[in-house]
């Protein structure tokens, strides 16, 4: 077994203690022999109970990073954790999920077997009460972002749709550090996957090694906080354009940059012809944006309210 150090990077923000304890227990039960946990608390007004780490992390060492005087948001929190990390590998960790005991061991072994720089695992979905609502996302999904394979060239697709949530990623620390600074306009998971798939090799391990907790407070959701067309453009489309600008500055000669920018600008302008032509980059987004371009403002707001109630 490759015994190089794996650093688990845990960002917390006013966590549900019951969920956090279950996550910590799953970390402490990992079969991989060389781990270290780094913790950053990004909630200024209500700090996490540090006794939890002392009680539940007993099989390896941990370090709590110094507090900051201002909120960094989850991208900034993980950037700070990556900067502090000194292991050979990095595993991103959220505060309310659960890992299978052999997650780290199998991921590191797969990375070495396939000679890749980042691995993504399949995942199960659990609810607030730990009930498994989906035993394998990959098995039950027909979406491109759940059905890609090791060595696939996914960069241009991942720019628009996250091809891996952070807690399913383990990667070489050298590539995580190469991706610094993170773009402030997207999640750390999408950014490190885009950078690593550009500079190295990424892979998919077809085993559900994490349990992803779905509940009302997950930091996700296309229509959360959206009421008008202007909201959608300003809060969803414009951040993507700014993220793409960050990506362009980092990789000005990327072979797919022209294609990426055309689709992104078509989203901003409502160019239906280009959205349809390049719909393979992000089929669901293209469909939604075409409908958005066609709908009057009032009807768009009405449809969003219905969609939010249904979801």
C-alpha cells in the first residue's frame, strides 16, 4: 500500500453537531494508515465546539487553523486549507456527509494504478435521518456529469456543470496547489477539476464510497434566491463568465477556450441559435436558457416560483 500522507481538509460553518459527529466517526474509521485532518471554521458568530475533534478523532492527528476576522466563504475556506496542507494527497471534506471506511484507501490505490492526478468516486444519497435514498448516483443517473470515465477530456463540460462534488474528490496535493488561487466565482471542486483535467489526468472510480447528505441547507440549487430574469443573469450567468475569465487568464491557450466563451456569451445575450448549436456542453443549462430567452419577464418569474415549490 502507498502510505504517503493524505490530508483531509474539513471546512465547517455552524454545523449540525449530530451530522458532524457522524462525519468525524467515518473519518476516524478510515482504513488508510497515514492521515491528517485540517479544520477551518468559517463561521465568525458561532464557533464550532472544538471538543468534538478531540473526542472523535483519535486514530490520527488533527490541526485547527487560526480563525479569520472575516468570512471567507467555502471557496476561500478550502483555499486556506489547501495552502496549509503539507501531505502528498488532499481529500476535500464537508461537515455533514459520511465516508465509507475504505474511501481513502481505495482512492489512493486507484490513483496509483491508473497513474492519475485526481480521482472522483461515485456516491450514495442519504436524507436527514441517514436513510439511503439512492444507492449509486452513477447507476441511476443518465447525466453526463455522472457518467464520465477515467482519462476523459472533461474540462469544457465541467466549466459549466460541476462533474464532481468536493467530498467525492481525492487528488495529488501538488495539483491542488497548482490550481491556487481558486476562482472566487465558482466552487473549489469545479475549479480544481477544471485545472487538473487541463494540466494532468483525472479519473472516475465507479464505487459509491461517500454518502452525500441531501437536506434543505445544502449549498446548491440552480434556482435558490432567483426571482427574476435579472436575478438569474446576475447570480448564475455572470459569475460563470467571471470564472471563465479567471480560467482564461490561467490557461490562455486552452484548446477549447473559444468554444467555452461562445457558449458563455450566448447565455448572457440569450442567443438561442448558439445555445442550441453548443448544447452538448451543458444540455440542461442550454434548455433552461433557451426557455428563459423566450419567456417574457413576468412569465419567467411565475415559472420559477412553481419550480421552486415543486423542488
